[in-house]
C-alpha cells in the first residue's frame, strides 16, 4: 500500500544526518559534559556547538539559548519563570484563546496562584487583533504570550507588531514558536521577542529535546533546583545526543530554509486548490495568505473528522483532525471554536500538514482518494440532505 505522511505538525521524520550524529554521541562520544576529562570536554564542546547552531537560526547569541525537554517545558519555564520573578511588578498575563495547551494549562495553573490572565479572542481566520492586545494591557501586565503560528490551522500571528508594542510598554513578550522554527524565518531581534519556545521534533530533529531563548537581561526564575547545568535555569545532566541532534537539525534548517519553504508551499497551494475544485461544502480554515508553508486545514460539512482520518489511514494517508496532544479527546478543537465555528463544523475538520519529503505524487494521490471518501461518508450521513460532490458552479463552494 502507498504510504503518504501528511502529519508534520504532529512530528517530523528525523533527518538521517541527525540520526548518524546522535548515534555517535550515544556509542562513542558518551561523556558527561560536566566532567573535566577528555570524554567530558568532548561532550561539552558538542553541546556548545549545538547551542551556537540554535542561536544562529534565531538570530540570538549562544548565551541566550537554554536546552529543555521540548516545547511544553519551554512554555512552562517562560510563563511561570517570568510570573514568579516579576510578581512584585504585577500579576497580569495576556495570551490568546488559541494557544497550545502547554500555554493555556500553565496560565490556568498561574490563575490558581493569584495571577490574572486575559485570553484574547481571535477573528474567523484565527488572527489576533493588535487593538485587542493594546486594550488588554494594564499597569499590572508583566507578560504577553502569543504563539508565532497556530499548530492546527497554521495562521501566522502579527508577531512583529505585538513585539513592538510590548517593547514600547516595557512588558516581556514570549512566543511559542514550536510550529514556526525551522519552517519560517525568525529573527528574535527583528520581532522584539524576549522569550521563545521551540521543539526538536518539529524541525526534523529528535523528540524529547527543545530549547528556550531568553533575551539577555530578562528577569526569570528557575522552576527546579539541582546542579549548575544550563546556567542553573534547567539543572540536570544534559541530554547530549538529543542536544547535538537538535543542533544539527537547526543548522540544516537554516541552510535549507528558503528551498524547503518554496517546495512545501507549492505543494500546499496545489492541495488547497485541488480540494476546493473537487469537493463542495467545505471551508478552508486559517488565514488564506498568512499561514505556515505546509499547513492545510479544511472543514468538510456533514461528516465527522474522525471518520475521515480512519478512511484516509486505510488508504495509507496519515493526517489529523487537530493537535496531536489532544488526539485522544472527543471534544471539538478549541481553536476552531474560538474562530466562531459551530461544534458540528469543527468536528468535521481535517489537518493535512506537509513537509520537505512530500512530493507532487503525494498530492495527486490525496486528491484522488479524498473526494471519494468524502462522497461515501456524506452518502451515509443523516446531516447531508443537499450536498453533492462536484460543484455546479464555482460559487457553490462554501469557502468563498
């Protein structure tokens, strides 16, 4: 059976050069970076080189990069670390209603500890309004946290404008850039970002490793205590194979970014156009232009997203109906609901996230298989009274 992977927003395949380097640091160069002998120095040098690679990708300095276990830990360090260290200055945090649960649940935890959180709404394209950010700021605001790009619908937020606003107001600005780093150009200085979260397995690196960028001078508190690793912000013996893997993935992402973006975006546009031409009663979710290069998300009226997923999987196509972290939930996506979608429409959503390994043949196969699946499912759906597969005229598509 043909296998097509369209779930890169959940995780990416690990680059073979990354794997080779990691194996080297598991088998032969296994030293503890904290040891002063040759083996330790060898590992320490590799960690420093990886830190430099991640920093260069972000336009940062190596001293501003701290390794973590992934995006979730980085988000926790950013939000809680800033909140605890700056509570004398204020207790108010601004975020959005469409953040990853690593941010939303952390904010909920902080609310129980006496902090107040404003959850900004978004428009129908999942875009935050600058005016809403401005109006939410009070003299107690210590942090604004807005994701760079949404993990479900791919909408890229007005990060530069938010960063400028935060800088003018003297408020720290954090962005969860897990989906964007390695897939979209980011310069922390250009965007006035103070803290940024990233994860290795979203940019063809390994799972279980990530990093947080913290601008020099930012007042932050460590969440755990132990040794002096990661300048005491994140103590514990370093995951050297993971770190060198992330470093290599970051280096390759920087060198190949333009080429990757052009390749994936062309495939994305072909897939979106093909779905819109072949299937009626659909809605493209997310901003039509300001979206990640590989992000495709549609709602298919009258059918369940889970049924779509199972049928696609039987045809060898891997996709998702929302974020990987909530795939076990039967509730509709909080992102789609925040965009003003009904529960029924949100339940019929499908996320197809493309990557550098996808080909035009993959797109052609999907466009051959998907319309047939939709037609079959709709023929069995009690919700479907009038739907037909092929549009009788261009305006019959609900995505207009």
